[in-house]
């Protein structure tokens, strides 16, 4: 926690310059905090889920949010699950992303043991019934224990959603999300030009 104080010089050139310098300092401090203290915990049921779940970490890093990532099995390490969920808030974790396949109870059981928002990622594992078992295990949570469920293998969207939650109270992350939205728009518009260049008729963009 950093407390910054300055004299009120409203309407003066020096006052405006002071505010700009302080705003810049706040952004630098926020960036250092993001990279040093994990705000997002990414957990998965087994190492085999890593190829999918690392996508959440990669997306968060694009917004300069460094997450922590580890293995927590709901069925094989139930005490570890409870301990992780109970201690997450006191360790300053703000959001938990939990991915699992098959009988995917990890996200729901974590949500049952914490008040932090939990984002569930259904993983299509080797023993999965085409992914439907993990999707429904995470999606069909009972009343009172919500889990925000993304698409099958949708870890990247889970990372973006976690960043959006953090951005509610962090202008630095919010700015990077705005830039990401603009980048997506640019990619689509480039595709529009490419398709039009192939000779297809497009009255909308003429």
C-alpha cells in the first residue's frame, strides 16, 4: 500500500505537472506490484492439463499481470485444495482460475472454500467423454456456489476474464485491455480487406 500526498495547486501549471508526475509514479508502482505479487492463482488437476492452462498465464502476461500456477487435485489432494482455497485471500490473490477434465470437481470445490471469484476451465482430457463431462461438472454448479465457466479448453478467455475483474480497480490493466480490444478490431478489419481483395462483393464497406 502506497500513500501519496501533495499540496492542492488546482489551476496552476506546476500543479498540473505534479499530478502528471504522480500519476506516472502510480502506474510504475502498480506495474511493480503486478509483477511481484501474484494477483491471479491458476490451478489445475494434473500436469497433463498444463498445455491448455498455460494459455491463461500467457494472456495475463500480455496485460503485465504475473500469475502463480500450480497443481491442485480435488480428488487426490483434498487437503491441499482446502488449504489453497482458504489461504488465497490472505495471500492477496484476487481471482482463481481452476481447470480440470473428466469428473472436473476442482473449480467447484475451490469455490466452496473461498469467497474469491473462481473461473472454471473445462479441459478435454484423455479420459474425457468428448469434453462434455468436464463442461457439465463445472457449469452445473448448485445455487450459492457460482463458478464462472468458460468454453472447453478456454483457458485464454479465462485469463482475459481474470484481467477484466482486476481492471475494475486498476486503470493500468484497464488501459491494456482497451488496447487489446483495439488490436482485435484491427485484425478483423485487415481480414475484411483481404476478403474484399479476393473479388467478393461487399456493399457494406464500400
